C-alpha cells in the first residue's frame, strides 16, 4: 500500500524515515547474514575507524515507478562496481554481487509503500553505506565492518527543478588531490567541500566548480557532480584522476553518442568555457543541472550561457528519464525490474 501521508509532488531531496533498512556485518574475514532493522541508529565503538580515520564509503542510486506500474532500479551493478572500487581504495572488504542484489531487492520490497507513484517527479533513493566498526587508536584498518542499505522517497535535488543555475568557480579550495581519494565515494571528500559550498551559497550561487589541484588550469568537478559541456556537436567532460566517475555521466556519454554527438573525455582548460554552447552538471541526485553562468571568484571573469536549458541538455535529460521510468526501450540494459 502506498503511503497516504506523503505529498509526493512536494518532496524535497531530504531524509525521510521509512519502515526498514538492511544490514550485514563483516567479521572474522567473512560476511554474515542479512539483518532487517527498523532502527534509524547504529551502535558502535567510540574508537571505530569510521569515526577516527574516515574508513567509510557510500553510494547513491534510484528506483523509478513507470507508467506501466513496474519499478525499475537504475544501473545498480555499476554502483556496486564503484562501491567496491572505493572499498579497495580504503582497505575495506568488497561486497559480493549476490549479497548486494539480495539486500537491494529486500529493502525495496519492505518499503514498497514509500515508492513514489509515476507522474509525481519523485523517485526512491537507495543509499548503501559501509563503515569500519572495529576499535582502533593507531592508524590502521578495521577488522570489522558494517554494511547498511536504506531507502527514502525524494524529490528533485534542486527545488526549482530542471532550470538553469549560477555557479561559482573557486581557486582557494581543492576538492581532492590528483593521486588522492577523488575517485572514491568517501565522506571525507564531501566534508572538505562543505565550507566553499556554503560560501558560494551565501554569495548567491548554487554550487562550486573546482579546478585541478596541481595547476589550477583545468575544470575538475562541479560541486558534488560531474561537469559536461556541448560545442561543435561534441559532448565534452573532464578526464582527471581526482574526479568521481559519475554513473549518470557515463549514461549521458552513451546517450550522446547514440544521438549523434562525439564524446570527448579530456582535460578542459578554463579558457574553453567561453567557447561552449551549453554547460551543465550531472549526477544521481539532480540528473542534469543546466548552468546559466559561471563566475570566477578570484578574477571576476564571467561566462554566460542561455537563461533556459539548452537543446542538448533538454534532449539528454528527457531521454535518460524516459529510460529510467520505462517510457522508452532500455536497449542498453541499464534497468532492473524490482518487486515493489
């Protein structure tokens, strides 16, 4: 039964309590059995490595209710691959595919009443989280870990919806080092971005564009999302060892090629911003956020684009959403039907 207390059309992108979450513990070198929990809290030792040494990774994915009533989970195997890449980078155990899939299906089934109906613009957000729970004071990896998967209904990441935004380019903060944890989805990367993001918000911008940490010459990431641009029938997105590989961006690259654009993954110099017809940010939460202007906080330079989302941003956004909601055939094999 669908929850009657929720105003689906007014959902923010924020935490909403649901009925159950799934948990699994890694102890003595192996994963245990899945546990169903109704608690929103985690009990762990005050010396857990997650608290002291940031031994923590997470993921984010979405499930969509289609007009045919079916529930489709988008590219969960790619999320698992990225989760395991993050685990490997932080000396954490990888998660078997069979365990992950079973947990995903079960947590969605148990929270069916929180799956937003088709046509509301909302979706079911799925958040896997893994933390080191073993007690350590010396800098070392934990020998015990906890995997938690919880879900919640969410609305658009930006309340204004699919509209253009103004962003600020900064040079006095780095998102991640070239050979550091930039490719890993770990909380420390996001904690480091909070201060410049708040400053940008206070100064009237939606998010921050970071430049490469080594030379400050090339576009890196756009806040918590990947950057992309359109010019001369090309879809251009930065290539860097410090960028998180967005699954949404991977999908947009495939769709762009399928729709006749040439895809270029390469370094993107700041000077090239003046040559682009359209620019945007992309990620699971917002899908695509078209950018209206980029303001360089240090130099005062401003790069302006259309007031409304450009034609390619719009076409790519609509095509991806059509696949996610099942309104177009999924010839790429990205969606998995889930009971719920």
